[in-house]
C-alpha cells in the first residue's frame, strides 16, 4: 500500500470517536496538529459518527495530509482501535482519546524514549485532570519505574490509556485489543503485553485527561470495576501461585480503592490486616525475586503499608 505521506510516518496516532462532543474532539485534534514532533500520521476512527460531524472530520483530512479518517467496521472502542492499528504505517502507536488534550511535546518525548531504550515497548505518563470547560482540577499520578508498574499491574491498571505510546510489533505479538471485553480492554491488553522490564511511565503529565459526566468511567463505574477485578484475579493467581477470592478483594480494597469491596470501608484488626499484606508481599517477592532489587522491594513494602494505614484511618472516620 502506498504511503499516505511523502515517506512512511514513524508514529501513528489513533483516536476513535463515538458519542464525543464536537467541542472536545476539535480541541483534541488541534492538540495533535500542534505537536512539536511532525513526522506522524493521525488516524481518526469514526464509530457511528453523525454525517454532519463526519463531514467536518473529512475537511480536516483535506487540510492536513497527515490526517486519515476511516470508519470502524464494527462498533466498540476495541474494534475501532484494532482497525486503526491495522491500517497504521508507523512503527510506534500513540493512543489519543477524543475528549482529552495532548501536551505539545508529548510525541517528541515518547518517541525519544522508545528510540533510546530498545527494551522498552510501552511508555505512558501521568496526567493533568481537566473539567468540561478545560479548567485544571487535579493531577493523576502513576507508578514510574518498570518494576513498580509490573507490581501494581497485579492489582489495577497502572497506565492511563490515552497517554500511552507503544511499539506496533509488541501490540501485534500480544494479540491486540480483545473486542469481546466490554470494559477494561486496555488493562486486559497490558496484562498480555507488559513484562517486568518493558514499560515505563513519565512523571511529567503528557496529557490533560478530561473528567465529565459522559465518560464510561463515570457512567458505568461498577461494571468497569467488575472487569478490572477479574483481570486482577487472573494476574494475582499467576504471580503468587494461589490466592483466595476474599484475599484478592482485600488487597484491592485496601491498596487501590475501597470501591472494589462493594461496601464502605469497614474497620477490622489493623494488626491482622497488616500481617496479611506483609504475607502477600513476602510470597510475591519470593516468586518474583529476580525481578526486583532490595530497594525496589523496600519501596513497595513502605508504599503498601502506608496505603493500608490510610485505609484504616478512613475506616475509623467512617464508623465514628
């Protein structure tokens, strides 16, 4: 297939559009076109987009030859993303959501990481949080080092989906997005794609992540948590050999979010809870000893016990 640009682009940025405000996706598109890194193709995948909006998107493509507008053959974000990767010509794939905004140097920074560290297959970042009016309302941090990402993968998704850039080759090897999964398709992909040493996050926020009432996270939170828990269960079982359902729920509840328990935080024996966490960590590091240095293990121990302590404080306040 002939290249759509003068030469094959290094990066293919893929952005699905479905049910997204035109005001949001216009801002998203502009943030990509303003990137300091110029050698990319921008694949916009339409999923049941109204004709009036499709016309505007095709006008963007006419104005900038780097933009490619296609229609997804089947509904759903996983199908849209797989279709985008299928037609992508770049060796690196950058994700973009239609309601977010990319930092002007985002692509530059992530390409530099992948070019300079051949063993890294995926690079994400932290994010600034914005509201519907693009006002800054918060910050979302992420584990940064390879070992930390691998550890927290057992319990939750340690990557912000629209912040990531990955090697197309690694994505294809992992089998792409599973279109049979309704939620947490990205977490499922990372569970198949990430090893202990091939993913990092950048502390500098490379995207502005929009929080609004129409996001899937806000509308169907409990269903998303259910799928996330199922993926976590499978990874915990693989990483420690055996673990009870109740222990898996406990770990996610106290170390990630009390939402995973399905109830409000409950007060229980702090000593028994701390002992349970320590036992899990001891078993985990015994099974995965070659992947962590002493200092990495110590940092994770301290982080987990601090999170447990904060959970207990919250539980006390809930009951008081």
